């Protein structure tokens, strides 16, 4: 299958899978951009003719070797910037057993307790994702960045709520 080139500024469509065991999350400390050296859920771009659910199941297996048959749709994260960083991500959660984090060519997988998330480098948008997932609240987040990818504002569209960001 040939690689599709997306013009700069057009949103890339992706999936994120929050792997969870209770209040613990298996997160990926990324080796490359976007979000290099931060802890994020696993995921990636949706392939042509693939549904978001198919994409999240495939990406989770490709990055972790963990087969998730049941994923729960949680919400959407839209990220907008005047640079190449423009994403529309479908966010899912998968409850898994507390297994030893497998090897991953995208970075290092680690279990992080919810209460420790503010102590590790994590994109600010993700803090809200974890909170809403634990509270079982659906969400549609929109994050707006400047040219240096500093988060300027974040809104939750379902509740029409401006979220507090600390820069």
C-alpha cells in the first residue's frame, strides 16, 4: 500500500488506546516526535479504509504485542496549530491485566499510577483524557497551540467548558 501524503495543515486522523488496569495506565515514553520523551497512550494513524476501532486494535497490537478485542470509545481530541501539528484522534480505553510491559520499538512502555501522572512528562491534553476516562465521562476536546506548540487553550465541547491550562 502506498503512503498517503497529507498536505501541511490538514488534520491527520489517528487513534489512541489508553491501556488501563484499575487506576494504573500503561503508557509509552516516546522515542520520537510528536511528544518525544513524554508519556502517551499507544496509537497511530488510521490506514485507508480502516475504521477507528480497527485502527486502535491494530496499532495497540503493533506497538505492544497485546491483543485487545474489546475497546471502549471514550471521546475525541482535536489539536490545531499553525504548524504541521494538526490531529484528530479517536480515544479508546482497553482494560487489560497487569502484565509486564513488553518491548516496543516506539519507546518504553511503563505502568504509571493515575496519582503519579503529574510527576512524569505528559502532554497537558492527556491529563484531561485520563481524568474523564476515570470519571467515565465522554469528551470532545479541542486544543489550540501556538507556533512553538505551546498549549494556548483547551475546551471540552460537550459541556461547552473552557479547561484550565497551566503553562
